[in-house]
C-alpha cells in the first residue's frame, strides 16, 4: 500500500493516468489491474485510469496526452477562445474540442479511451502544421494541473485555417471585432512563422477591415506574403493591397 499511496501523492487530482506514466513509477500493468480490482483506481479504457471517486473532465485527459504520452498537440482554435472567454462570436454547436498539432512530425492518432470516456465531447484532431515553432502557446491553469493551449493570437490563425470549409467567412470577420488588445510582437512572430501565405493575407485583411490599431505597428516587409493573387473559398471581391479574393462581408 505504500507504493500506491506514493503514486496517489504524485498523481494530480482531476487527471487521467496512463500506463506508460505508471510504469515510470514502477507500477507494471499487472499491478495497475490489481489496484483497479481493489477499487483504489478506476480503469476508463486500455491503459488509462482515474483515481477512485475523482471528478475528471476532458482537460484531465488532455493533460495525460501532453504530459504522460508527450504528444505534440495542444488545445487551439475555437476551444482556446472559449477557455479564455473570448468566444462570444463563435457559433454554438456540439461541444467540440479542437486539438492542433505543433511542430513537424508524423501524423498521430488520439487514444480510443479519450472519446470513449469523455462522451459528452467530440474531439477534432487537426494535424495540419501551421507553424514550425511552439510560438503562441501558453499554459492554462486547471487548479491542480496545467495544459498547453493556444493564445488568443494563435487561436485566431487556427480558426482562419478552417475558412470556409468549417468556419464561415462572416464568423471569421466577427471574431476580429474587439481584438484591439492583441500583442503586436506575438502577431509579428506568428505572421513570419506561418506556413500559409493565404492565411497570412486573410489575417491581415480582416484586421484592417476591423480597423485594429496594432496593424500599423507591424513590419509587413518582414512577412513573406508570396507572389500573385490568392483566393479564399468562392470569394469574388478582390482586395488589391493583399492580392486576395474574398467573399463579400454580409455582417454589419
């Protein structure tokens, strides 16, 4: 029981523990199963456990993916804005958790226990690499643990990458309203590191359309916007400054 008590002390409440982490604590699979049968821990899927009687939400599952399994993923886009209370213009729908990859690496798959146990959420894994670095990621405090999420600045880029297939152009425009306090130095870095020229042009176009003051402080000369014209969806309005065809904005 001494070993079990030690594990429970090192195990943040509200989180999922996976077998690789347990084995780092010298708890082999057979011992994990023994503890589960004894009612001290609860098995929620293959190689995944929670503390008996613990209240664990989806964030505790993400903690296990990031910390114990070391998957290079983070909570981003719409979900990151929701966590920071900045989703007032994001359309409501199913409780989807948007997970993005960071860095260049082979495509990963989420473990089955994540969706099996957290049935009230839909996990949308987006493996497209928008940036080569972890720039714009930050820690979100979840009381007894932390998870990695996108900053507001990076989340906006991630949402724009879904236009127009999974996010309407009008909603993207609305998201930029009231974003006067974004950090210009971080936006500059994101624009220089972003791998999509269309995405960079769209970000700048929407920022200018909303008259955001920090746009004038950006050094556009350091940003590779590419050559030639680009198009967003079926856009038929041409913006000559960014050489970008976009849909006409229908919101006031």
